[in-house]
């Protein structure tokens, strides 16, 4: 019954910014970690950024210094602030939430397109 609703994707010029949101149907403290993968056509799925229930964060090297993951606990929402966007950031961004060892829930995906 867990639902994750994503929003914030769109079309932006290189160097621009977008903020993705992922709203969960229950307290985000019930998840060990939340974050985003991204999937580009013909490319492997890539883990972009994570935030744990303790508030610790991590991100893939290619987005360090440009992307920031954060949360609003009261609204059960995590955010991915994306700045200095590059065409290679173009992908479908897929929010996830993980509980325990085996349970993973997925958002519907949101398209991010960065034009050169």
C-alpha cells in the first residue's frame, strides 16, 4: 500500500536547475533510505542519491557538488535539488524507498531533459 508520488521533472537548458519531489504515503522514518535512480535509454540504471532515516546523504560522483538531496519530515517528502544541469543528466528519474532488507517501493518516474 506504500505509494510514492514524484513531481518536478521537465525540460531545462544546460546550466539550469530543477527540483524533484517524492512524496510518500506514510512517515519517511519508516524507511531505511530513500532516493533516486535514473534511467536513460540504452543505459544502465544508476543510483543517483540517497538519504537515510538518520539524515545521512550520499550521491554518485558525477553529481557531487551539483545535486543535493534533502527531506521535509512533516510532509513525508524528499527533494532532489539539481543545479548546473548537463545534457548527460537527461533521464527518467525514479524515486525509491527501502524498508528492511528486501522491501523496495518505487515512484512512477519523472522525465528530466537537459538541452545543450
